[in-house]
C-alpha cells in the first residue's frame, strides 16, 4: 500500500482505502500487537497513546498459513484449522499497544472465520 506522511498524518490513495475492513460505524478492523498481552484483532474504537479500545476482538494465540502479522492483516490465514484464536469479546482495553496494523476485508473475513479454540 502506498502511503504519504504530511505533518505527522498518514494518507493513502482513496482506491486503497476501500479495500480496508470497516464496520457500519466506520471503525477500522486491525491487528494489534501488544507489549505483554499478545496479539488481538478487532475494531479499533479508540486510541490514546499506547492504550487502545477494541470491539468485537479476538486474541490470536497461534496462527498458521501466514508468516507475519503484516501478512495476516493483508491476506489472512490460509490454514484456519491449525490456528488457535480465542472467543470474541465485545470490548477489550489494551494498555501497551506497540503495533496497530489495519486489515483488508479479506483478512478480516479470514480471521473471523477461524473457529473458536476449545482445549
């Protein structure tokens, strides 16, 4: 994705924005890597520094069929049966977000299609 930064704000071409996953409230679906709480995927409702509020969020404990979080956020996972994703939470507050990666619609569908892990 081509990006340009002006005065600290990042801009992307309009046609590429349409590929990004959003809900009816316009919230962006993202993969969030935290300092100590693992990796989560959900709709970014709020951000204040390193604190983020996600809605309809899942913890991604183990994934297969994607090498990096960047790949998960763009392509999703190709081996959903080998993934271990937790149940969806209506809301979660993460206080040490160190990476926020917006997802494509394809990736969102892939993440949400992984069955809830049951030990």
